[in-house]
C-alpha cells in the first residue's frame, strides 16, 4: 500500500493526521539540515514556499508512479521544473530541482565520504538525503549551495512505509508585480533562446548589446526607440516576423532585505511589454526621411520611476529571444586624435652636447679688435672648447699696412695684405681699369686719393683690417649656466652658423618657454629667408608658435608652414614628421578633404624612426589609424578598416598613453563598436594596486561585453577593489545614471552593495 505525504497542504481527515504530522516533521528536519549547511557556508537561509512545494509534490508523485527518478514529464505543460512552477503560477526567476530515494533499513553514508550506517531514524534518513546531494558535484550540491536561492519546496512520498522519495525545488525570491499591468506568464509567446535559430543573427550582429545600449528614450509617459541608422535596423530586423520588446526591470526587485526578484525564464527579468514587429516599427517611424529610426513604443508602465526603472531591449528573431540589450549608460566619444606634440630638432634628455668642430672668427680690427679676440677666446672657454690647433692671421688693408701695430703678447701666425679681397671688390669696375698698369706703391697712393671721394670704397678698405682666428678641436655645451648666458650661447651659435649646437640649446630654451621661465619674444629668431641652411631651426620656431597656441607662422597656417619646409628638404626628419602630423590634424578638422590616406602612410614610413622620439612616432601612427577606420568605413573597405584597428592597438603599447588618454581612447573604441579592444586596452591598468577611478568604473561597465577577457572571478575581484577604494562611486555605479542594479543578480555583489550602500 502506498501513502502520499504533501508537506504544505493540510489534510483534515483524521485518518491521515499522523501521516501529516510526520510529513511536516520530515520537511522541517530536512529544512533544518539544509540551512545548517548553508549557514556554515555563509549563505542565505531558505524558507519553505507553498507553490514550490506543490511543484515538488507533482514531480515526486510522477516519479513514484514511473518507478524511477527523473526531472522531466510527458505533460508538455510540466516538462521541466520551470514549467511546473509556472503551472502553479509561481513567479520564481531561478529554479532547480533535487531528487533522492532512500529505503528505511538500508545502509547509507551520513556525511560525504563517511562510513555507511543503517538508516533506522528520521534524523539519519534526512542526513543521508543531504549527503547524497552533497556528493553529487555536478548538480545537486550546486543547487544546495547556490547563493541565489532563498526559497525551498519539499515533498516526500513513502511507499510501503519504508521507501522514501524526496523532491526539493530550490527557488529564488518570487517576482512580485509592481504595477497594474497584467503579466504574460508565457512572455507573449516568445520562445527562449535557440542557438540554431539565432546563429545567423549572432554571427552578423553580435555587438547589438553594445550598439543599442542607449536606444530607449523616455519622454513624458511615452517610450521611444531611437537609433541613428535606419538601414542598420532594417538589416537587423530582416524578416517581417522579427520584433523588439521592452523588459522593464525595477530597482525595487533588488531590495537588500530580500533575494533578487526576477521574472521566471530567460526571456525577461521584469515586466515584459507586448513585442512590436518590424512592420509597426517601420510604419510608425518618425525619422524615415533622414534615414534614422524614431518610433513610439507605447506608454511607460504604471510603476515606472525615472530613478528606479531600467528598460532592457529584447531582440526577437523567428519568434525566439535572441538577445537582450541590458540597460547601461556607457559614455562614448566620437573619433578623436591622441594628443601628440610636434618633433623638436635637437631635442635630447642630455644636459650637455659634445662635438668636434672647426671655427673661424673674423674680427674687425677697429675699434677694439684685440679685445674682441679675447672675448672670442672667452666664448671658447665657455664652450669647454679643447683646442687641437689654431691659426691667427692679421689681415690689413693695403692703405693701412704701415701704420698697424700688434700687441706684444699676441703671437701671430701670419700677417697678410688683403690684395686678393681688394681685387675681388674692384673687378669689373672703373677702379680695375685705372689700376691695371700700376705697381703696388702706385695702387696704394691711388686708393688713398680715391677713397677720399668714394665713401663706399673707404668703408670697404677700412673693413679689410681684421683678425682671422681659426681653431680646430672638441667643444662641449653644458647647460648649467644662467638663462641669460644660455641665450648668449644660442646667439653665438646662430651667428657662427653652428646649427647642431644651436638646435641643442634652442630645444632647451623651448622647454623654458613652455614652463613659463622665458618669454617666447626673448628667444632669438633665425632668419626665415635662410631656410635651407637653418631648416631645423625654423622648424623649432614653428613648433614654438604652436606651443604658444598660434595657428599661423609667417602668414601661413601651421600646416602649410611645415609643408613649405618639407618641400625644401623631405629628408629632414623632424620637418617631415611635423608636416605629416600637421596634415593629420588638418584632416581631423576637415574630414571631407581627406585624400590618399595610404599615400600619407607610405611617405610617413620613409621618415627615419630613429630620429623621432618613439612615443611621438607611435602616436602619429595611432592618429592615422583613428582617421583610417572612418575613412575605410566610408569607402566600404572593411578589411582595411579592421587592419587599422589592429595597427592602432599595436602602436598604443609604444605610445606611452597616460591613464586619461587610455580612457579617452577606450571611449572612442566603444563608439566604434570595438568593445573588446577597449577592454584589452584597459585590462592591465585596472588590475594595478593604484588605479584611476574613472577608468576602473568605465571598465566595469564595458567588461560584461567580453567574458573571454574578463572572467566572473576577475570581475568580482575588481568590484571588491572598487568598493574598497571608492565606496561612494561604487554605490553610484548601481544607479540609473550609470549602470543600474541589474549586476546585483550576483548575490555576493549584492551583499557587498547592501553592506556598503544601504
């Protein structure tokens, strides 16, 4: 004879009173044992649930009649535990079922891996049941220790007074309707996810959850679906039966004093509005004329709260739920250029510059030639010039040679009369004809008389008197001197056409201008007309103007100023680099004028990378790539667009981006629908002990879109770090202005949130 015990339903017939009491006793005993184990694991206690117990009884009875343990039924309305609970109108979002059967008098283990004992008491019976569940590592144990579960349904069927069949249904907190709307227990006929039916959609539109993260707009009590590309939506909803729906999830479903209340099944988490098919969306589109989608989807639900209610978009293909777009206020940035500075010729981290050189000083003898010679030698001392050889020549004018005297302490290597210089001056002039037949003495006398009437000749003859001091050796510039002395050094190098040391000092002075230690007006300027000789110096002067915010140099925009230098010498590395960078900046502001981007890259690669700081070179390639992804998209060349993203990620490692620059680039990548690259970009930084606050929370927003890079364990660890480092921002993360509360489905995270924020 078989007797059936149902744990909750109270039987009034006195015949079954004893059985009923024993049934309740067994249920209480099993509940106590289960909760004892959960308490030891710091898990929430389970409470008996009437509806879950009805579903447990249903399956226990089915198994008893079938003669074996099974989790399914032939009845399509009760095929699995979720359908059975729904059959009894239970609204538990998560459900699992454990079954076990033990005979009184049998020998079973009372603890995992324990010795087998005879089951001769109810206490041993219950312990044996729980032990059997704990030893089932794949399912039963997981259900028993699942932190998401807060409710439990139990049923026991006893056959022949010895064979006990236990069924336990574990459930999450039951969903409680918030508004007046009638719930569709069958999700308006939408079938759960089907991999086969959704495969084409997932292959073509895998990034829809990111792209559509902010398409639902609330205006008054109306809800709209807005997206900037109508053709994309038409491709997405390719069949007439395709549809979208809104799943309204409310933060009141995540109360800290209860478990999470989710609507049962995988289609919706909260209140699911009736789906709208493609024909409705396109027929009611308010923005069809401009190629966008703007369609009213109906009224907000009666329980809607601006601060508490989060809309999720459901994508339906072939009657199947293929994707959910979770509520997420992700900040995106349209393609931006990575900050980059122009290259400064002569720029170096060194504080000294050493080189071998030959210098010649042509010093006018009058009025203070010998003193000027001493000053020149003093300049050489300041340069730490080690003289290998020197030559001092006194050149005199033919009409002054008899009256000149030298200082005794000066050792002349040679004294010469400047007849050759005079001959060059008078060539093809009247004086050449007049002096053609004269000897030297006669020429001197002729010149003395002629210069009395010719001021230019007099000035020339006077200027021929000079000291010519030539030295060879090794020089060293050390920038430990006063600023005024550095400026004098720079003037000296410019004046003597010593371009390399001039660039070294100029680059240091540019840094002082940027630091506010020197006015840009105080920096000596090279003559722009001597561009071939002073090309690199002029380059630095243009760079200085750009530092100071100028948009023009020499009457031309900065871009054209560099281009002018580039045309003079394409091989000068800094000039070529700056021209190409300036061109990218120009294109960035005038994208309609972008031409021949691949030609830019080809020419840029001709620049000697060794002459440009690696960080600047890398950033230039990055900025090219950022422009290229849009350019190739517009051209429809998607393989080259994909390659541009690959190049961008390769070069960013060499670009030495700071945390703010990385974050801005990540936002740009997300705008470009490259969430995986954005996650890759930030992944290492957010794991540092000291992490940028904004970067950490942005990463937590986007990490959910690529589980292959961010495991659940890693995500939980980052959330823990965020709660410890930035508790206030951590609490704000779960508001509607950022990410909403749907991440709190994770019990561990919810407990952390409730401890810190509630």
